[in-house]
C-alpha cells in the first residue's frame, strides 16, 4: 500500500537553527491574555520571518504568581538570526510598555569577578 500526501510539509529537523523561541515572565495580576495577543501581533509583523501564520505565543508555566509566555517563530532563509531576535525582543518590550504590562524583573545576580574592586 502506498500513501501519498498532497499537502505541503515542513521538515523541522532540517533547519532547527532557523526557529526562535523567546520566553517572557509576566505577573499573573496583569492582563495576560492582552499580553499574549500583543506579543503575537508583534511577531507576525516582524521583518525577516518565515510563515508568520505559524507563529505562536503560548502560556507554558505558572509559578508563584508569574505566567511564562513563550513565543515561537521561524526566521526567513538568509536572514540574520541575531538581528531578528534582537528586533523581536525590542519590539515586544516596547509593545508591552505601551499597554502597561511589566515584565518580571530578573532576580539573578551576576558576579563578574572574584576579586573585589578598589575604589
């Protein structure tokens, strides 16, 4: 028996480096659905993305009053991944600022040197 598929398919494993996944943490007492729609709108209108209709923004975690939103989208062949990611981050941050939805501040402390600085 032979099965023939007429629908186009995408080999995700052939080019995993072209997919960008971004995580954002938003306080649960904010309008998280508005945040979700806003991030998706930004992504679908970015330059140099491929198949914008496949872009998605989902809630992937809820912990200690914080929702994690995950944005996934494909970068066009030949586009600069770093620039596309940087532009996406900047535009998403700007949009969330516009609609007055804060991102959770990171609580990580980076130690740059094990030697104390002399002032």
